[in-house]
C-alpha cells in the first residue's frame, strides 16, 4: 500500500534517528514498522506557514467564527489543500493529529480529498464546544475512520458526537520495546515524566517533601509551587534537543520507580510514559483514572501499582512502601517488561493500523 502519514511540525526530522536506532519509533505511529512490512510510506508535516495566503485568510476567518471543526484553522486548511494533489495519489491517508484529521474531513466534504482518511484521536471529548461546532465535528467524524488509544474515551465520544460505531475502534498504543530496554538497575531516585495538563505534579511535589529520596520531574510544564530541596525539574519534550530519547532511556534505567500522577479524566494520559518505563523494567505508580487505556493489560500490583486521583496520603504510603521493598519492585518490573513486549509494543499497534487500512481499500477503495 501507498500510505501517507501527516504529522505535526517537528516530527519528520527525527525519522532518520529511529532508523539508526538512536530514537524510539512509537511517535511515528507505526510508520516505521509498516514500512518494514513493505508498504510505501510518504510523510507530510503541518507547519505554521502556507503559500496560499488568500485561502489561509478566508479559512481563518471561518475558524474565528467557530464555523469549522475543532482546531481546523486557516493554516491547517490551506496547507492540506496544497497537499491534496499528492495525497490523492496515495491509497490511504493517516492523520496523527486531530487538527489534520478534521481538516482532511472538511476537504473531503468538498471533494478535494478523495482517499480514505484514518484519524488517530486522543482527548477528543475534552474540547469546549458550541452547538454548531459539536455538530460539524460529528459530520467530520463520519467522514473518517477513527482509532483511539484507550477504551476509556470511547463511550463519551460516541455519546457526545453520535458517530457511527463502525467508524471507531480501539487500537492500544505501543512503544518501541527494542529501544526501551532495561539497564543495570542501579536506581537512586523517583522519576516522573510528561507535559500534558492532566499531570498532577503539585500533588507529587507535596509527597516528595515527605520522603528522603531524590525526585526528578521531566516536564515543560510550569510548576506553580515551591520545590523541596530533593526535587529537580528537567526540561523535556520533542523540541528539546538537550533531552534525547537515549538520555530519557537512561533516566528510566537509573530510577528506583516511575510515578505518573494524574488528574481524573476520560482521556488516556500517561500511556506512552507508562509503557516506556515498563519496557525498561521499572515499577510504575499510576493514577487510575476514568481514561485508563486498558483494564485488562494493566493489572493491579502485578505489572503496575494503582493509586486513586488526588489522594496524597495513599500516594505517599505507596511510594514509601515500594522504596522499602526491592523484591516487590523487581517482581513488578519483570512483569511490566513482559507486558510491554507482549501487549504494549508498537509493532502490534502498527499491525492493527495496517489491517484497518487494508479493510478500507475494500470499503472505500
């Protein structure tokens, strides 16, 4: 198959690093693995500028009036319209962001996009919506085929948007378990990683003040409370060259355990960090939210340790107990690694995505 992948700005430049083994492949959503299976992959990237200034301005005005789907601004529509001649030569188009997916569906409504569109959505139930935008989102969603990372988001999405159920399926996200691997297990700190707004770092910092172990938080989020002396903030993200995937892997390997503190939400959060840490053989303390991506893959006290949202006392006691019990940490870490390799790997994710693409060649091809 000839498959187009559309990414947000800044992702394509790192693809060669994954081919060389210097970076994990999962943030290309299966493109690397599908290419290895003989598919022809063409990558596109959305930026901030477009050559079509007139249509950019026109579409931007409709966006400001909230007449276009969520995140479908003028730059997105103008850039995608420029890509259409090339995209229509592909068999399938895979949009890895909600903005790209809604933009493609909008152009599909006007006959400019003529190929099946597969959308990878996350957090689609969290947007503030007018009556019109909710309905235009529904129309757009019924002109694409959606994959969600976790089962927690599905009921709310179907209820909010009234999408045809046949157009939505769960594809559990996976990580590159050939890259994320265990190290020497000489950890001496607690680690937390992540930038999204559902990270409850304020809770973790209050807990950190009551333990004697160093706590490292890797985030670009602004922390609004004073830091205890044992807490260190490292800036991290896709555009932070100082923190490569290899450096992040070393941070996982040298941690005693990984904590993912979350605010309750139906959106899957912390999924990639959790699976990366598990693949590195680390025990993970994870807030159990409504958006937990799998209630069968994630097994309490076997391959993960759950804590309830917002409960400082339980989070503190859980971390203290794990810090004292090296045998329990080792047991959970071994099981976590096995789970990531068998149930949470990017190759399986890519295989399910490829299977959907092949079905769509029959349905829409």
